[in-house]
C-alpha cells in the first residue's frame, strides 16, 4: 500500500484554488496517476467557477455553476474574486450585509469539497495539497485560516505554488519528456502565464528551476471571443500571431523538448501557425488540469516520497536554495551538522538542536548554495557568555525563516542542570541569503 499500513483504499487530494475557477484531483492508494473530479458525471468538465452568491429573498448560498445560474437569472447577489478578496482582508458587501472574505472563501472550499462525495469519503483522505498561482506570506495566512475552519479529518495539509505543481506533475511523466527544457503555457483569455522548467543534470540531486513570465498581448476581453464570424476570425489570427512571436522568442534561446498548453484560453483551437512551429521538434500537449494533478502527486510525495522523486530537488521562488548547517566537534573531530536543507518551503522551515560550546563564544554556520556560488561561513558571536568549565555550557539553537532570503537564528543558554543554572540569555541574528 502507498499510504500507511491499512489494506483499506485511501486517497490524497490536490486542490487548485483560483480566482476564476478551481479544480480538485484525487489519487487512490492503489492507482498510479491522479484523476480530476468532473462537475458532471461522465464528462470532462473539471472547472468549478470560484463564485458564491446569496439569494436576494432568502439566506441561501450557492456556489460554482449553480451560483452562476442564479446570478444570470437575477435571483442572487454575486461574490466573485474570492481569493483576491481574502488576500485583501477587507469586508465584502453582499446585498446589504458585510461578510468576512476569508469566511466566504472557506464556504466555497467547503461546498466544493462536498462534490467529492460522488467519488470518495473525506474521512479516507490522507493528505491534501492546495495550490495557487502564487504563494507568498499573505496567501499562506489566508490558507491557514481557511483550512483551520474546514474541520478536515487529516492533519496532512500542505500548500504550494503552480510552479511547484508543474514540477510535481513532471515527476510522474515519461523520462523522455524531460531531456531538455519544458514549458507550460497557462492562458485564461486575459493573461498568458509561461512557466519555463530547467533541469541541471550536473548536480546531485538534479536541481529543477522554473522561470515564470507573463504576457498581456493575448488579452481578449471580459466577454470572450466575439460572436460575429469575421471578428472571431480576426481575433484568432491576432492571438496566433502574438503567441507565435512569444514562443519563437522563448524557444529560440534554448532547446525545448515539451510544451503544455493549459487553460480555457486554448479551447477555441485558434493556434495554427504557432502550433505548427511548436510541433516541429517538440512534444505538445493540451489540457487544463495539470496543476491540480501536480498538487495531488505532491501530496502523495509528502507522505510517502518515491525513489525517483529523490533524484530531484525543486528550487522555486518560495524554496530555500541553500543548505544550512553548523560546524561542531564530534568525538574530538570537527564535523558538519545539517540544520536546514535546500528545497523546503521557507514558511515551513524550522529546526531546533541542543549543543555544547566552549568559551570562544563563536558559532560557525555554513551556507552552501545549490544554485551556484561559493559556500560561506557566518559567525554568531555570543557576547557575555557565562564563564563555565569546558563541556558545561548547553545552548538551544532554533532556526526559522522570515522570508525566502532571510534566516532567523535564536540561541538560548540552557546552563548545565543544577550545577550551572541556566541564565536564559538569548542571542539573535538574521542571515541574509
């Protein structure tokens, strides 16, 4: 079994939470690849509109496609852009009442998760990974508040960006797709987001990085493609020309082996010349559930890492990109002790260890970048350290991160039992990475 020791089928979930649409994918313990939940049985309708509405004549809430129907019929007040509203933190007016935006986002997530009852029971979920377009400190706060109110049965709740979900999706793809750079193009009729994934085979483990970029030249408008046939054709030609220019520039600077075309923006099949260009020497795939599937794979990897995944380390924008350790004496010999490993999310990074120090009052921390650059030593001076015999000064070292490029170190004097009571003196230092 992939999860735990039970013979009962278990699941992991990947929840792609977007401002316009959301998706839920799941992976069973006896399956190799995730499936994506369809909002209509027997169809491949994966998008759940990230919309709520409240009936004008009753205290009744709807979500997703039913919310859109109620809004179109004029029966309800709409609440859109739920993720952005929760990030802003300002109260949202619905009719004549104010509502907490995080409570509204929680309601949407809770209602959308109820769709899973068609496929599985939530109590059988071992882990869930939420993925969003970007993941900064504020988004982590929002997700923490949302998940704390969901009353999920599992404590294995994780977050990651679309970039990392793209990386995790590729871990379960055939190796021939990963010989050179891989590009994912996510287009929603407004902005084209391009994720350029590079693998460095000269490092151990292999370092994967993703460079994101965005383009507004393909913006169509809030009403979508024109209904008029001539205007529709003209719009398609414009998009094809713009997309071709972007792809020629990106692919002309590097060797690209695989391209993914994601999102509803590619549904109308307007890429003609641009698709011909991409297919000449590359594998091209189209779909719109890559991020939710990648998040599902990431959830599985968190609770049971696979051997293949351990060959790689992903250094995304929200990842620690250096190994951090300390030089200590072990059995009379100087040795390196690892504290934080590169590849972890900065907001999850935390470590604690107890050490004994001599009277030099200096701790040597080693910073080893995995993205190039020379290792360096950072010294923390323990000013006014209590004078004690050798081997009787015990310190507790705590290490966390304030941001992706800031490591916070806190050292506290624990003394040596009743013989040398603790002073509880504290030393602090911030390392700029």
